[in-house]
C-alpha cells in the first residue's frame, strides 16, 4: 500500500485442543519452521516462535494487508493439517478454538522475544493456564474463565 506506514507487533498464543501435550520435542523445530513459512508466505515478519508441548507463542510484525484473525486462520489449520499428515500423534491433532493476541510497542520487543524464547524456563514455575490468565489480566482483557479453553484435568 503506497504511503502506508505501520509498526504493529502482536504476540499470538494458542493451545493444543484439550491442553494435551502433543507437540513432542523431536518435532518442535519442524513445526516451528512450518509455521514460520506460513507467516512469511502471508507477507508477515515472524520475530519469534516457540512451541511447547501444549501451546505455541508467535511474535509477528504485522503488515496492514492482513488481519490478525486471517493470519491465525491460516496458521492453525495449516499446521494442524501438517501435523496430521506427518502422523506425529495417534489421534487427530487440533488446536483449541480461539487464541490470544497481545500488542506491544517497539521498545518492548526485545523483552518479548526473550520471554518467548525462554518458555521452557517460564513453565518450570507456572502452567500455561496460569500464564495465559496472567496475559489476559495484564492486558485488561475481560474474560470468563469457563470459556477460555477446554482443560483436560489430570
């Protein structure tokens, strides 16, 4: 778009359906590369990505030619199909319905990248559920906990 200048940084977070630990460490890098390809093919800049066994974080420099929901609509089904075709899990793989999207200023980007890259350390101290609710509270997002995710207990 001529004469359109933007600087939009969005962290996108989404979970495996049922909060199951289905992303195995041996497949993590391949999945991250696949998702990176989807983001780049949509003309967006991926600044950080980290997939945990039960969820994924992306930090995207979002261009104005796509909405956040359209990008997520490409990433989640595309990566689900890839995982299923790769036979990484016995049952059918799906991401949970919905996602979180949180915006940042340029001055915060280095810290957000460090945060995403250090997911393993963060989750030694707190669960994904605790992390996600903390994000919603930190960004003053109104929510009803019963609608967040289908948590599988145990």
